[in-house]
């Protein structure tokens, strides 16, 4: 959770065509740009360098950069999204990572894996199988991570939940913020787990970034619980990204 860099990408006007499980309204670009600017400013406030990439009209979901790569101290792994409309985002991200990493690996397929399904903790890399991440994608990543000395554990994203990290986030090396439904699967045995408040499941897609826990706004009981636990909480409006099943983790690559 200590990072010196992040990569973000500004939302494009084509965001209105972004993927969503359920249509709950069209995202408003101006509001999303304002929220995105608040997000980037918060990352920068911690002293980190933020590499801000330009909008990509051809890829409506490209603002959700997290899904395109896994960034670790040893190198970066370019993902292979399970959503066909998002495949091209990976090549658009690669030059930015080549500028900072010497070792870049690729998930070459036939499997699929998206960064939103990967949680790196202080002791292992957890990867949730989902509609976007399949067994072959997980196996290919496991091979790459073995080269770098990381152990990967395959777990399962609950049905109806887009990504593993839709329902959890890392608060510190051994502490995880999770929905009750995800923890019930037993995937966090041995960790300290804090639960989001009932009815505030969307607050689980938060991030610990240096001194801050950055949470979506509108989940007061979870924010209070985190503050009481000693975390420095920053709340950012997420009304527009949430229409596209996106949250705080999706909006950056952090390393
Ligand atoms: C998608 O369905 O792919 C986007 N609309 C949302 C991606 C959210 N990404 C993430 O949770 N890492």
C-alpha cells in the first residue's frame, strides 16, 4: 500500500457507451471529469507521481486502467481482458509502463484475466475467477509470478459481482476491507478482515494509497468504522463510475 507512482487515464466522451451489468442511467461526463480530477489530486497529495494518460475515444471503458495490467516491483504483466471491447486497451497502456519498467510480460492467451480480479497483499497474490478471469488466465499469470518469487492463490469472485476487488481492498499488509458475502467464501483466512456496513457493499471498492484510504462517497457507516480504526479516510464522489460498475481501485494502476 506504499506507492511512489500511479497511472490514470482521463475519461473520454465515449464513456456513455461503457459496459455495465445493468442500466441505471447514463454517466455524466462533466461530473465524472470533476470526480476524476479529485481522485488524481488526492493521489498526488500523498507525494506520489501520477502519470496521467489522455482520453481514448475508441475505448469507452479505458478510464478503468486497473484492468489492463498488474504492476509489481519486479515488473509489469499486461493483462488479457475477458471483455472483448476492452482488449485493445492493453496495447494503449503498454508504452506508459515500458517507460518505467524493464521487465514487461504478457498474458498471451488463450485465457483471460483482468487486473480488477487481482489483490496483492503483503504475503501473496490473490486472483478471483470471475466472468472476466478464467482458469487459463490465472494459470498463465501464476507461471509469470513464480519467476518473480510471488505465490498466487486462486479464489472465486461471488456470482453477480464484476471483479474480485469490487468486493474487497487491502488496508495494510495483513488487513482487508471486505463485504460479508466475499469473506463468507473463506478466501481471507489468516487475515484481519474489516467488514463494510450492511447495505454499503459498494464501499468495499476502496484503495489504501500511502497515508489515505480512498473510499467512494455516500457510505457513512463504513467511513466512520475506518476512521475509528485509525485510517485517514478521503471520500470521493463515485456516482458516475458506479453506473459502469467502476470504483476507486479501477481508476489507477499503483506501484
Ligand atoms: C467494465 O465492465 O469493464 C467497466 N465498465 C468497469 C470496470 C471496473 N474495473 C474494475 O473493477 N477494476
